[in-house]
C-alpha cells in the first residue's frame, strides 16, 4: 500500500479537511501511545504520529476514534486513509493534527515505511510544488470559507438521518444539528461543523475536537440549558457563578461555567435555544460524577472570553 506523497506537508499547512474536501491522504501511524490522564476521569486519549514516508506530524485521535484503537484498526505501523481532520496550534506554536475520521486501507506492514523526518524541522514546513492538497499556494492556518451545498464540511455526502437532539431529518427541508430548519437541499450532516466564525475569522472547532493542546479554538453551539446565578462566600473570598450546557451540530455537548465578572457580562446575553460562537475559555477534565455531558472536558469562561450571537442560520 503506497502512502500519499507530500501529504504530511500538505496537512501541516492546512487548517483541516475543509480547506480541500477532496483531500483524503493515505498515511502510516508510526507511533501510538495512550496519554496519561493525571487528573483522572474523562475519556482516554491517544497520541499518534502520522507519516507519509518522508515526513511525520504529531497528532491526536478524537475520542470518537477510541473504538478503532481498541479493535486494532488504528495500531502501530497501520495504514490509514484520513477522511477528516483539523490542525490545532498550541500556545507554543506547535501544530497538532486531530484525527476526526479515518479508515484502514490495507494490511499492517509491521514496520515503518521510509525514513521520515519531523515536518517541523523542515524549512517551510516541507512545502512541495504540486502537493497532494492541491498544489497551490500555502493555505493560511485560519481563514478559509467553507462552501455549502448539501454535503458535509469534508466533501462527502452525509446520509439523511434524524437529529438525536430533536427535530426531523431527511428530505430537502431537513433539520440541522440544533433542531432548526435547513433548506440547503441536501441531507443532514452529522459531521462536526468547520466553517468561518463571523466574529474572529477562525475556523469552527467541533466540541468533540477540543483538546488540552490548543487554546486557540472557536466553538459554535446552542445553549440547551442555563442555570440560575449562585453565590458563595468563604475564607478565600466571595463571588458568583452560573453554568450552561452547549450542544454543537455533531451531537456533542459540554458543560461551561462562568465566574465573577463573567457572570455580570455574559449572563444577560446567553439565552436557552440560541446559537452563539464561543472562544477564550479554559479547558479542564470533566468531573463525571457531576457532569452528564458527552465531552470529556468542561470549559471555564472569565470576563475576557469572546461570545457572539450567531444569526447565520447555517448548519
């Protein structure tokens, strides 16, 4: 099974699959390791290193791919076709490829193919003329507009199916992941949304793609529940808080908590049933004893967060 030439270089220079929906490279997993969850609780996470035989790139498996690790589909030296991915940038500037969708494309060769080198050590990120991602100029890390037309953001038609969180599905007037009407003439998409954020220009990260390695994310989600404001007073001081649960179009929800000044700033503008874009929050591992949301993380927002009502009506 041949690997896609220059694919790691192409992935390194993209924000994700939405930059080129037809790009589905074949790569090799040359390293697979379970990440030690020091905080305990939450779903397990797996680190991967992806190679095209010439270069390699650090990555993570989204939690929805854990079953593929358990069944051996994703394993050391396996060959994968990467169908969906996003690239996150850590605070240090390091890029991490988050696998959202992948499939095995052939037998495991049992050994590393080629002698790949770290793409981050290559001047220009290993840019090659006529690369697998399209051969044009380098794609910006952020800022590519995703066109619509009935297909999911990664270029493959999504089967019409009922929205698990309310609303019908199928047909030309299907519902999107928030239970709102969508008249784009195509089937409902069950894939994570990756499109432009009207407020910041960054691409939208699906809640399922959030990870501790990146704080440069924007999520677009519906407020499904909102608590009342609670106050506390103890030896360390006093303050107030409230929490919301957010649901994005992939069907993943996450609990978010606002403290002190953020309560005064955001409590008046957040309403149940409305869709917003959120950025500037801090992730922590969810305490599953008190959290029923699907995400393994919780988000804390302070007064410096960016939250904007989204009236686009897009999926």
